[in-house]
């Protein structure tokens, strides 16, 4: 009875080999989560091994341990020693939903999604400082196929090279020279724009004023009506804008996409700044100066953003603010809310007590005080003078400090995340070994449709569980399937085994010998619910070796005696007169005895 219960327990268990690590569980455990790969395991699958009685999957064994634990406990935990995308791929393979990860592991698990978003942004920023290849440049223009076949005309060959000179500073030494010249003119133009407003850099405009007195005397004097920038600044701006004009025209002509070029913010700034210079020069010559146009000339300062093409740190800073847009909007919202509330409070607080020198005449005036106080600037032009007003001012200052300080760590962490990934990407190799998605080839099939048994025999012999071979032989002795005995045969034989059953008391035992020229016997897939392969009492099974003339490799199993002996043991019991018992070459290798 105990033996039958053990046999039923063994039939209810299933062995799953994942990446060389064997896992054993009950079939009922795998049925807990239906519509998954493990819940549909059948012996008809291609990855089922009937000899080892296991299913083999060439997947990550560490992740599978957590997946199997999910079937057992109903809780899916994220292993911290694997990458997030790998964990998602494994879950998809086994048919599980990644949203079932436990809350304790959710933050750690979803970190890779933020990392993937950052990497996608860095790909769009094009922060690579390595020299681009010709294939990369041609791919931007969509001429990579023509480049490989050599069907490019003269303009198609020269256009990408000119574009690389002006837009890819690291493409060649000539491109680096052009980048240095461009940066030089940007700096000179901005310095000129700033220095020409300094009083020491301006030239006074003198006018001759004549005065007529009543007595007939005439006097004249020089008066300074206004000041103008020194004439040298005009020539500096002329040279700088001539370079900017030449650069923007060349870049527009050789741009891969004209519309994308015009929509780029840096190009819009460059174009407007250059046009403002020419329009200002034209109005000056026509003696029609305009203060509004002079105000718009401040956009020339925005040429500093052109440096983002040469310094990746500026790009990272700009996109840090873009990535932190939600936090910045939240910061502005709370600031506006606090400014309005405290402006109204300080207005009424200063009116409660007698205050002849009240600075807060209205709520709009209090808005300026609230902004200066919440941002911790404190100009001191407006201060509360009553006790209630001082209390309101203290609350305003504390609220401003907390409101501004809360989103700052998020912005700093975003910048650190962008910058760290940029530094890591710069150290990665650009070309990696290509891994072909080819499945491992299966071994050749034997004549009887059975795969070679070398791997399976090694798995039994070198099993980490001591006594695994004894367990296999015990199952054979108890009437197990014929497939359990096949690994002990030589895998190079043409037919692994021949079986013959004879009734008790038979006069003869016909044996079908298997040789290399004999046709293989049809084999059937073992079925757990079938008993056609069980050795019954008085049945005789003869397993032949690979050598037709060598009877010492044959194995005989007699079901009635619950034992199995090789023919070597028979010969060893009755030695030949010409051969000693100790001279049998195969006796030590083929003698197997099972006692039950």
C-alpha cells in the first residue's frame, strides 16, 4: 500500500529543466494559473524528454525560480540580480502578466522603464562625440542603398560631406576647424553686443548750438545730445553676421530635410537674429531708427543656444527642464497660490492696527512683496510694520522656502540621471558582436526515431542527486516502462532493443536479433495511462548490444523473478574451459543486478 501511494505521488510530480537547473513540483501546482505555458505541459511537446521524464527549456533559470514560486505562493516577486527587460521577456515567454508583480518590488521593477525613456531621449539628442561613419551619414539622407551600390551622382556624393563639415563637428579635422570658427564668432558677437552699451565704449554725439543775444552778440557751444557705440563695434558685427549668413545658407542648402531645418529652435533663433541685424542696418541708413526694433535685437543674445551643438552639457540641461516640466508646473502653481494668498493677508493685516506709514496700499502692490518674500530675495523696499503683518511675513517666508525646496531634488535627480547615462554611453563600444537568433540544432534521429542517449546517460550518471541511478533501476524492477532501460544500451546500435513475451511453460523462446542491416521496429510514445510496456511475470525481455557477434552485451530481464542479469553473468556462472572467469572483458561493465 505504501509502495502504491509513493507511485501515485511520483506520477503527480513533474520535472522541469530550465537552463540546466532541474525543478520538481506537482502538476496540480502548475494548474493554479491557467492559460499559461506551464499549465499546458503535455508529453506530446517537443521539449519533453521521455527517458529523463522531464521538460527542457533553454531559458533563464534564476527568473524561473521566481516564476515557479509564483505558482506555489500566488505572489510574483522581482529578482534584483536581473535586468528589467530580461524579466519582462521571461514573463512573456511563460505567458504571465508583468503587472502582477508585488507592490514591494514594483518600484525596483519599473526603474528600467524610466531608464529606457532616458536612453530614448539621449538617442534623439544625438550626443555622440565619435566620428560618424559614411553609412551613418548616408542613412540620414536616405541614400544608404545607393551608396552601397555606387549609384550616387556628384551632388549626392558631395552634399553629405558638406553637411558633415557644418553639422557634425567630430566628423573630421576640417569640421572641427569650422566648429571653432563658429564658436569664435558667436562669442565675439555677444561680447560686442554687450560692450557697446558700456558708457566708456560709447562715443558722444556733439551738436553745435548757436545763441543770439539781444545786443547782437552771437555765441556758440557744443552740446552732447546722445551717445553712440564706437564705430569698431559696427565692423565687428558686420563680419560676424557675414559668417552667420554664410553658415545658415550653406546649412540650409545641404540639410537632409528643409522643413525639419526650419522648425529647429536653434535655427529659428539664428535666422531671426541675423535678419534683425540687416533690418537694423537698413533703418539706420534710412534715418528711421525704431526703439521696438532695437528691443528685438536682444534676440542676438539667444545665439548662445547655438553652443548646444558643440557642448552636450547644454543639451542635457535643457532636456532636464523638459523632463521636469510637471514638477516645474507644480512649483509655479503653488508659488502663484501662495503669492495671491499672502498678498491679500498682508494688505488686511497692515490695516488692523494704526499704521501711518503703511506701504501696502492695495493687494496688487502686495503681490510684489509676496513674490520677493517667497523667493527669499527680500529687497526691503516694502516691509510690514505691525505685529500681525510681521507674523504674516514670517509665514510667507517659511512657505516660500518649503515650496521651492520640494521640487528641486527631483530636478537635480533628473539632471544626474541624464548626465550619468550620457557618460556611460560615451564609454560603451559603438560596434558590438552580433548575436544571431538561431536555435540550437537538434541531434540526429536514430533508425527507430529515437534521439541519441548520450546527453541523457550523462544526466543520469552525473546527477547531483546521489542514488538517482538506483531509483531508475528500482522503477525497472517494479515493472516500469521499457523506456527506462533504454539508456543502458549502446546508442550506436541500429536497434536499441527487441522485446518478446512468451507464456509460462513455453518450449521455445524465439528472439528477434537486431543487427545493423535489420529494419527497425516501430516504436510508440510511452503513455502514463497505458500498461502495455510494463514487464509482466514470466515475460522475457532481451536487449541486444551493438555488436552482432558479441553476446556478452545482451541484457535479459525476467519479470517473474524481479531481477535483471546480463549474459555475462550467465557465462560467469558457467565458465568455458578455455577461458577463466577473470578473463571476461565485459563482465564488470555489463553486470547489473537489481534486488527488490
